[in-house]
């Protein structure tokens, strides 16, 4: 693949890790699973005889192909695992390291540090990717997000370039069908999230109802490890009542405005511990979707730095 690094020197191979992590996260939605997939690809690379490695003109292309195949296998088994998952499954939320203070672990490397935060990692986009078949997701992400040609994607999926093109087209239709028109810019989105934060802090149900679309949906992911609504909560009024009820049961809860997957979001912290990371979708100035990740296993990257 054209994005690979020519030559088989160790430094060049190491430089591929960031690109591979970005590909794997968009394919899997899990930082830990992405790290495992990339590590497995490197393990397979170094298991090759030295002569075989020297014959590979583009190690980066080889690593991307192998990482893609590993992710395809993981996606195939993920459906069964997520059927056993307690409650709704949401992708891991990503922090923006530019907002972190010099916390006690700030010097430690974290896989999330390698992520490029753009439109392709917003929670809304990742949730749509979850609706795709594994093959659709791989074809779409590699082609539409990372601009790999179908001839090279065919090597990952073990299908013809024409078949890969059809898979990407099918995935594209899913994206178009899921996306509602958004008539608010970044500043408007941040303003809407800020108003939700203030109304939530004040336990102001009426204001929250005004800020939420009547057909808004809130999805929580506790993974069975912490309390969370097992099914999506539908309707602005019901969501507002639920949010205020949560605030009433958690005295001392601190809400922080933070970037979540590259978009304005909220972090709920109690006694210095991150309890919830919430992403928002906003249309016409009102919140239409809230994704609240509470599973502590998915919040490890948020615990590595001080966010004061």
C-alpha cells in the first residue's frame, strides 16, 4: 500500500505504529483491542525470517494488510461477544491530550495519544460504523477514510477489487441514511453542550427539556460494571428527568467541558475520578443524541492525566 514506509529498518517500522493504531481504532472502536491488533501485526512481522522481511518492499503496506486482517477477525467475533455484553456497547471515548494538565502520569505513553481526532472518530460516526458488516466496515474505513485503493483493500478482505467497491458503496449508504442534517457549527455545538452542563448542574428539568430535541435518544454504556440504563432512553423529557435523577444521587459530581473524540462533550468527575464521559450530537441548536460511557475499562485513558 502506498502509505507504507519503504525499507525494513527498525525505525521505519516503529514509525508505522501511529498509522496502524488510527486504522485499528476506526475499525474496532476499542483502544485496547486496537493496541492488541497492532502488537499482533508487529509480532508476525518480527516472526518472519530476516530474508523474507528484506524482500518486502513496503513493510508499512504489509503491516497494514495484516492489521486489517486481524481487525476483520476481531470484528467477526465481536458480534457474539457484544450479544453477551450487559446493556448497550459504545466505542471507547477518546480524550484530547491538548486539554490535559501535567498529571502524575503525563509522561507515560498511552495508545490514545496516537489518535488523530477528526470527523471519522466522532461518536456519531463510530456508532454508524458499528451497524456495518465487518467486511463493509473494513472496505469503507480503508477506502473512504484512509484513501487506500480497492486493489489493495482486496488483499485485506480476500475479495476482488470490484467486490470491495460494492462493500464500500453499501457502507456509504448506511452512513448517508444515519446522518441527519446538521445546521450548527462547532461554536454552536459547544454552546449547546455548555447550556446542557449548566442546566444539569442546576437540576433544571425545564431548561434541559428545551435544550433536548423531543425525539432525542440517550444511550449509556456501563458494561455491567457500574450503574447505567440498560436500554436507550427516548424522548427529551424522559432524558431530562433521568439526568436530574442521576445528579440527585451523586452529590459532589463535577461536570467539565472537554473534547470527546474531537467534539465538544462533558466529563463527570467525582472525588477526582472520571465517572462518565458524554458525547453529544446537535442539530438545529438542540441535542439529538447523547452517548454516555461509564464502563471504567473504557475510561482508562481519561484517568492518566489531571484535567483540572
